[in-house]
């Protein structure tokens, strides 16, 4: 559905991204009522293990001295609190 009756389902696996998404949604309460935001990682198989952390493409700074992912060039963020959702 489009327009005022439309809905958005959002999946953010890392605690960092999920928190940032919540702060961004709070800036627009009218829109945020139409968003079903879940802290979840989408996986292909129910037996697939969830890693402890995954790389994020942001933030791109390394001031904390943490290791950056060589592919995404971002910091590793934890999946603490994330649910595992299968198709």
C-alpha cells in the first residue's frame, strides 16, 4: 500500500544501527507510527549460526583503535539483542 496507509518493515541486526534507526524515527513521529522496526538478522536457514558481530559500513572512523573490516571498511558491531529470522 502506498500513501498514508503504507507500512514499512525494517530489520537492523546490530545494536548500533538499531539504536541509530530509533533515534532517526523519533525525529518524525508521524512517519515512525507506520514503521515496524525489528532488531533482527535475516538468515537463509534456521540452523544458520549468528555471528557475535558483523561489520558495518559506518562509522568509517577508527578513533577507537578497533579493527576495521577489510571489505566494508567499517567497524564490527555486536548483534546483542538481535533475533534471528528465517525466510
